[in-house]
C-alpha cells in the first residue's frame, strides 16, 4: 500500500532554483517569494466556494490557473481567528498519501483537536490520487505550481497566513513535502515526512512505481520523463539526490519496521500484509538519507519505531509526537 506517486512533472522543472539552496547554509537568510513566471499569464488562484464544516473547519474550492480546474482544500482556522481580525498566523501544510484525498488527515486523526491548543492555520490541499506532488513532464497536471506558487500566496492574502510555515506529509505526501522544501528555499522551517520513500534510485521504489503505474494505467514517463534519457528530471525530484538543499530546515523522518502490533488489531490479515509490505523498504532508505543530511550539516531527526506498519494508527501517534516540535519551529 505504500502509496505510489504518480502524476505530475514538467519539462522545465529540472533546475527549480536548487543552486541557491545548495550554496547557502543560512536557515532563513532569504524569505521565500513566489515566482510569478510559474503562473500562466500571471493569473492568481481564487477561492470560488466555501463550505462550513464546523466552527473552525472550512472546505474551499480553489480555482487554479496552473491546474486549469478547481481543487478542494480543507483548512482549520486558528483558535483566535475571529478575536484577532488583523493578526497573521503561522501555518502548517499537511499532505495526504497517494490513494487518498484532502479529507484524510481530519478523517483519520484528531488534528483539529490537536490544533485547538495552538493558534495556527492548518491547510490540507488535495493532490490527486497518485499525483506525486509534481508538475508533470507531460505538461499537466501541475501540482507543485498549484501548491507552492498559487496556494501559499492565496493563504497569505485571504486567510492571514504568515511567512512562518511547516509542512507534514505521509507516504506520497511525505515525498511531496521533502521535494517542495528542497525546491523552494525559505518556504518551510520544518518538514516532516512519515513513511515516505526518499530515494527514487532505490530498486524497491522503482518496483513500486512500476507496479503502481501499471495498476492505475499511467505511464511513469508522463510524470518525470524516461528514467534514463531524462535522469536529471528524476534526480531533481529525488530527495536523496539533493541533501544540501535542506540546509536551514529541520527535517524529521519517520517509519515503522513493518512488524505488526497492537495498533493493527481488528484489521484483516490481507490489509495488514499490504501495510507491512508498504513499510518494509523504508527504514533502510531513511537511515541512508539521514546520514547524508547530517553530512551536509542539515538539522535532522529520525524516528524508526517497532512495531509499525503503513497505516493511520501509527501516523496518528507520530503526529502527536512531533506536534510540539512543529509548533516550536513556527513560533506557535
């Protein structure tokens, strides 16, 4: 189950400003600013619909020029949103896995209750099923442009989000969180990747990509091009290939050892087996990546736990474990 990343990388995504990130070690020397050239005709995303879920939760429909369609985004408003009408608030972006959607974090965890103790804006955008958090090599879809160059400015303009940001993602969402942080220097102060593949060169990842794309009827070449002829595009989306791009960001990596435990009780044996297989290749990748990050002077923490399968009960526990650090990083 490992959530296969699949759709979205664009032909001119190779550079993505990585050189700047690679050359500097200062944490927040340059505040991130959106690149207007990545928005077609300099158009901006717009909120075209708002559905009130409860006192603090809203579902937005966001018209995206990059995507050429409207994308749902769930937000949890800060506790003192109404009491402080002129204040800006730190923001946590939360990314879902490949076989899920923007409702997953609130459906499967108690993040709304958790955020009740913090004056923070929580933003949970949709990223498509198996969308890979990328602008596709084929030209469309353009998830990264939407999430980073349209949604982030929109949250600042319409929802009083400050420049103090963190990002948390699981499985494919963790992969996306790492790539966005590496590609956009100064955007995030903290990035947490839960149960995510971190090395596209790992044979286990290549196998998972092959199986996942075959299942969904998608050609992986549409995502990042041919893995040989367009190797530079693949490596521009490979966290393990650009460790120095994470300088100045706290990186947290976590995964289970794939051994089932008490949190797996009540699930069918077939589901547990898939969850085990999904998690099994990850600890080795994460250990290697963490060593690489440390060698580049990156502030990195890891949590490799046992038991632990590729499933929500473990991600819920991990969310609670890291939440204080996430809040501290963004000053909430």
